[in-house]
């Protein structure tokens, strides 16, 4: 059993955080999920309040194209060695992996595990012996090694070079890459060629990088306003609920939020992801119109309109926020 102290949720607003970490639980907790790594700080745009649109079913979208990052040696998974662990840490051998972990003693009644950028931390009652702690780690080793590996992959993705804002650069859009093409003398400011997957941007010859960013961000937000409105109507009808309004958000720690007075906010950066991930966030927020919590009844409500929510939730959680374009 893992007991992690979580902040008390605000009863007037529930939000879907960008990331989730920590040990799995038997059932989702009532408190909001813990936030993960923050997105790069975007240029904050004023909320765009829109009214619901008629239901329009979106055309099939291309499947996501997510490249596999290289796997450099992990700082969290130490190679087998006879050297002593760092001061204040203990060492245990889990198969071919040598794990250094921090051990904290507390008044809690169970042994808890937490994987962070600093590695594994184990919190145990004062009366539990070291042998019992080691045995508990071995019993939990599959989860521990999985989480350490996820952290390693995230660290590798952080080292990848950021997007270069220039002609020929690629931008993630609805789960697949599109190519930026800078044009001069074009009447239409920005348009996407669905056949070539090229985003044509009309700019003055002397335009700078920030002008290119602003033009692309404005186009993404316009597409988000249109797409989110359609998907909200579809899932609200499935669930039999009504929302008062929705707005685009530029939050750095939330994909979406829903207030007790039925106002929904959705992060426009969701346009980088494939449609199923966008639909999951929309279904999540609409489900709060039935259950303003994260109880088992809430997750059952999400599942009733979006059965694949578990896989979409994991995919969104595992997405590297650090690799998103910085506007």
C-alpha cells in the first residue's frame, strides 16, 4: 500500500494536470492528480470564449508519428558495481540493475515508494527492518524499474535539440508532423496543404523568427477553437450534459479544467497530439459536470463515453512536454 500526501482539491474547479507520477493505486484518488513537468512558458493569450457549434463529425486523421528517442545510459539505473552508494543512500541489486535509493524513516504504517528525477526514495516505518525493506523493494521491482526507465527516457528527450523556426522545419500537428513553408506575396496568411502536409505561411521578406511563431500560433489556436467546439458537442451529447461555455487556455500545468458552473477550458497545445488524446481530455472535463471529483464513479463516467481512456491517459502522461515547440 502506498500512501502519498496530496494537496486538498479546490471544490470549485477540477483540472487535468499535464503529467502523472508516483506509484499506482487500487482506485483513482479523489484529489487532483499530481502535476508533472511544466510546459515551456508560452506567450499567454487572452481566453477565447466561444459558444457551442452544431455537431460536425471530423474527418479521419492520420495516425500519430512518434519517433523513438535514443536510449543513453540512465543516471537513475546505476551499472553493477561494488562501489559504495552515495552518502545517505542504500544500494540493492535487482537482477542486472544496481539501484541506489534514499531511505527515509517516518511514523507511517506502510512502506511507500516514489520515483523522481533524483531516483528512488523509500519511506518506511521506524520499526521495519532493513531486510524487510529490501524484500519490499524486490516485490515492487517491476514497477520501480519501469518508472526509472520512464524517467531515463524523459531525460533523454530533454536533451534533444529544440525546434528551429525556419523554412522547412517540422511541427507536430494532430499527432503527425507538418512542414513549415515560408511564402512571400501570398494573400492568404496561413493555410495547410493536406496533400503535401505543408503549412504555408505568408510573411514579409524581412520578417523575423517571432513573427513566424506568432503567425503559426494564431493558426493553431484558430484550428483548436474549431476542433474543440466540434468534439465538445459530440461528447456532451453522448453524456447528456450541457456546458455553459469553453475557452482556450495557455496553462503551463493543465491540459484542461472544469468549474462548478460548467465552464470548460482546454489547452490549445493539445493540437500537437492525435485526436484520441484530445477526445480523452474533452471527455474528462465533461465528466466533471456529473462528478466534480476523481472518484471511481467519475472514472466510470469517463469510460462510459470514452472506453479507451486508460490508453489515452497513459499516452498523454508519457508525452514529453519538453520536446514541444516553444512559442
